[in-house]
């Protein structure tokens, strides 16, 4: 049986209904994100996009994408947290490694891994991915660990199939390259198989070749999941087959909102399609009405003696025969109607602005506190209906594994063999560790104020007061307090030190007494 080509799979898995629907959503927001690249490949020029009469949709999407990117991938702190598995924790402690050293090393790895996203314009690609997810609900992300770059593709460029749980089963990406850019051996095979298409030595325009990349999920006999990546130029296999564990595959196809049983996700714009449609229609009507309103006609009474031709071409201050009352300027528009239409547009935009977090502000600076990030993250979680946590699971967790292997290549073998298992916490739970430090700081500030009570009222127990402050800020004191053994050892050390100081003081006193006695005996 002849194997199915990647090009055939691409066409079979393509959902034209979803594509057409998202082309309309893109027209209301950012039209170029749904450009048909197949037409661009054949024409060799940019395709003109049909734009809307309003730009507020683009404003809302760009604002939300930038805000979510700042929340999901903050520049000043890690976006994920590493929790060592109990087995690995026991192994490290058994080797005599200090738990504090382990925590410090994990924190360093987290920060170094996250900083990889701000190299080679990768952060810009993450914002692009969020724009695609907001509008279309779909995108395909690729992380090149060699060049440290991220690349994002829209749903015009790939087709997918998923299982009932939403896991990616099959995905085919279609790109275009030039025939001359391929390996000579591949060029020869293409020319032999398709002579009329590629075997034209004197062609004036370079020939474009469709390059297909397939990401296929399969399960091994041991029950482990892996992804196979293969490529075909037209229908000729090229390159080597790539095999990746599930959590280390550089290809990821996140969705904004995936309904069980569907292969393609749905974006936020679809949830508010009615508002965008009304905004579009009102903006178009208002624009056309205002243009027509700006058209002024001069009406002249019939039978008047006004010299119309002379008046139309007269210069400033020139004398023209006529009667002022016979000429009237006519304007078709109504200012009141324009005002009402603008109020309707503002009302619709106000509702969409709340849905797209347009009024929420996040300071763009290194000084943004953990509390502010966590507050805005919770606002995004509530406003977007849980999508923030979904994005954390589908984007942050896979990226965390890949970025860790970029800064720590030695961990790759352990991650593949499952000898090293890292529990990645992303989203709002990952922000909890930063808030713990913030809570301790808040306790310190409160203690500096209320501790004065102990100086005023001698009945107050300082330790009980501090326990009350710790509980009020939800501080885990077990991570801060010394153990009973440490306290006993320190108390014993203090007692020994005090006893030593007492013995030294007694010895010094005896020496002084003896010296005084000697002085008295010499005087006698």
C-alpha cells in the first residue's frame, strides 16, 4: 500500500469551516494574521488583506496579548517553579547535599532558563502566539534549541488532529521554499518525478516548493509517548527523522479554548463575535455617513439672475452679479445622528474593553512587585474564564522542560530516561513562592510597628505576638523556625559561653586581688 504523503494529510485534516470563520474574526481585529499564504507563494508578492472600518479590534487584541505575555513570562522573575520528585530529593539528601544549596541551585536554573525567552526576538514570537490564540484560538509553536529562537505559525499554515482528550495526534505544517535552495539530490528527484514543474532550466521566475513537516504522536510498547517529526519537499522525503519524548517535543500546538471532540480551538474573539460584528457595522455606517455628510452642494433658485459660472470661478474680493438669498449651501448629514452613532460605538467598545482587560493596568518595569503580578494574574483568570491556567499548562510547562535542557544539557538524558523527574508548576501556583517572600516582608514591616506595644504593655508576650502576625500573613513558619535540636544546641552553647565568661571574670578578679595584696605587703 502506497504511503500517504504529508501534502495529502495536510488537505485531509484541514478544516475549511474553521479557517473561513477565523478569517472573519481576523478582519475585525488583525487581518494579516489570516492571510492565505498559498496565494502569496504562487504570486510571489504580498496578498492585499480586506480591512475593517475600525481599528479598535486590533487595539483590544494587542493590549490583551501584551498584557498576558507580561503575566505569563515576566522578565524579572521565573514563570515556573521546579519541585524535585521525592526520589530525587532523597537521593540528593543521601549524598550529603544541603537542602538550602539545592533550593538555591533550582532558583538559579529557573531564572537562567526563563531569560532564554528574551533572546533572538523570541519574546516577540510569544506575543504573536497570544495574538493568534486570542483571535483564532490556535497556533503552532516551534522552539529551536540550537539557535535559541522561537517561531510561531498561524492556522493557515498547518492542520491538526487530536484525540478526545485534546492531545495532539497528528500535525502537518506547510511552508514554502525555493527549488534552488534544496539539496541537489532532492532537486534531481523532484525534477525526475515532476519534469513539467521543476525541469525548466531557463525559467525567469524561481520555482517555489511546498515543504511539509509532520509531527506524529505514537505510543511505544512500554507505554511511553513520543513524537516523530519527518519532512517532505512536495512528495519527496527530506532530512532525518526526529524522535522526541512527549514533554521535550519542540513542536507545540496550544489552543485558547478547546471543546472536547473538536480538533481546532476557539478564540476569545468568537465569544464576543456579536459585539465585534456590531462594532464593525456601526463603524462602517458611521464612516460612510460622515463622508457623505462632508459633501456640500450649493443650491441656486431657478430663474434667479445670479451668474453661477462666474461665482464658481470668482477670486477673492471679485464682484459678481447676484442675490444672496438665491444661493443656499446644502449638507446632507445630521450632527445629532453622528453623535448618536458615536455613542453607540463607544458603548459597544466599553463592553469589549472590559472583556479584553483594556482598563486593567500593569506597570512595565523591573519594580513590579510579586503581589501586583499575582493580582493581575488572578484578574486575567477570572476575566478570561480560566484560560490563564489553560495557557500556563499548554505553553509554560512544555517551554520550561525545553529551556531547562538548553541551559543544562546534562539533564536531557535523565529527563528522557525518567531518572530525573521534575514537577513543573506554572501559572498562578508558580507565583506562590514569590508571594511567600512578599508575605515575610509584610510581617517584618508590621512587626516594626506593633512591637512597640510590648514596650508599653509589659503583659504582652513577644513570641505570641509574632505568631499572630505570621498567621495573619499566611507565613509557613516551619520553613523559617529553627528545629528543637538547633535551639537546644544554641542554648547549650550560650550557657557554655556564659560560664566561660564568668570563669574568666572570676580569674581576673582573683588576679586583681592578688596584685592588691602584693602592693600592700610591699608598702608595709
